[in-house]
């Protein structure tokens, strides 16, 4: 097992994603819930990371998952070298004689995991935007026009 540049980037991604999520929890304070709920005293938060993207907590989640993929499902990691991914790849290679490598298995798992996280974020972002539009009306419309991106400025 070795610390590869990709694994190091993964650690940075996990740390950054965690920081963003914790900052969002802090910015929302008592308004934060895991369920889509509006408090009677709810206000529209437009500062900190919310000044750049509309759903920065999901940005943090996407970064954390991407970082975990880079640290756990890449060459040099325990999972890929001697853990379950390596064992499954050896069994497939032995049974089917395909020459399939653990990296293909890892890439498939990584893609599924990240796409699932992304699709949950998109679903939640749509629902939250709908609720905020109803509750905050013009204030939300104005902020959403200024902060057009859901997760990553200039991307989505």
C-alpha cells in the first residue's frame, strides 16, 4: 500500500468537502435539518458558501464521496491491493479467465457510488428550490438569479 498522488488528492477532497458541509451546518444553525423542513422563523441564507452555490452541503457530499473513492478504490489502497476488491478481482480472473483487473471493478463501483450521490443531490436540490421559491418568492428568485449554480460554479 502506498500514498499515491490520487490518494493524496482524495484526502484533500474529503477534508474540503467536510469543511464545506460543517460550514453549511454552522451557517444554517437551528434551521438545519436532514429532512426537507422549514421552520416558522426560517430565513433565506445567502452568505458564506451559499453566496456561490445554492446547495453547498451537497457540494461537500460530492467532494467527500469523490475523495473516499480516490483514497479507497484506487491502486495502492488497502481495498484495491489486498482487501475485498482484490479478492473479488482474483476470483473473477480465476473463474472466467478474463484478465479483468480490480481497477475495472473499482471504477464501476466508484461510478455507481458517485452517480447515486449526485442523483440524490439533484433530487434534493430540486425539492428544496421548489420549497424555497414558494416560501421566499421574490427574495429567492433574486438570489437564485444571482447564484445560478447548484453545486459547482460554472458546472452545475
